C-alpha cells in the first residue's frame, strides 16, 4: 500500500501508528481538537466518493486510508482504547500476556470477591451499597494514580518505568471492571 507516500506502518509494532498518521506526539491525553481536526481533514482527503473514477488499486488504497482514519479517530478519542493502544504500541503489553498483579492488590480484591460471593447467597441492599462504595473508592484511587502517571508521561521524557507503572494500573482497572460486571448481575 502506497498511502500517498505520507504514511508507513510502525517499525516496532504490527499495527498502524495512529499518532504518526495524524502527525501527533504519542500522548495519553492528546489535544482532542487536533485529533478531531485531523480526522475531518483526512475524511475529506480520503473520501472514497472522490476516487470513484480512479483505478481499482487507487480506490482500494483510499478505502484503506479512510478505514484507517476512522479507526484512528475511534481509538484516539476514547481514553480507555487510547490507553490500551499506547501500551500495545510501545510493546508494554502484549496480546495474550499473563500479567501478574501485585499481591497487595490481589489481597484487597480477595476481600471484595468474598463479599460478592456472600451477596450471591444472601442479598442485602445495605451491604451491596457499602460494597459499591468500597469498589468506587478503589477505582477512584486507581484512576487518580493513572491520571498522575499519564500526565507525567506526556510532559516529561517518556520512560519505560513509567509505562510499566501505567501497565500495572491498566490491569488493575481491567480487574475492577470484571468485578463491576459481577455486581451488575446482582
């Protein structure tokens, strides 16, 4: 694929680099106005209808660029997708990885899981409310730590150790999300 000689796939990753495609720095909190502006600019530039009279190869290239533009916009405007994307792009997380969360976090979550199991056998609205509040507090703490680290990463040198700390918080968020799913079923 030629990509009008303006874009190439990332060397380190098998996936496209959306930041590079939009000419933006890799950041956990990019300028969303710049993302939106670039999306609209490229939507016009790569709209398949403008290439209806071109050859099949050119039409396919433009369709692929249009698709890439849509995917880039979806990922870069969604904080959760963007977080996972950057961690994947930087090879900080890998598909199928079996990440081991810290023992202290798992112990804290064991108490929450035990409370959930108790609730499955004996529903209690007061206990459910208290459990939700406890999970909210844990989730907020993870969010605050994640925000602090991602802000640091965006402003300062983009260090691997910061990415590893962000990775840990990413997996904590995923764990908490699974607990939330269980809560919704109660």
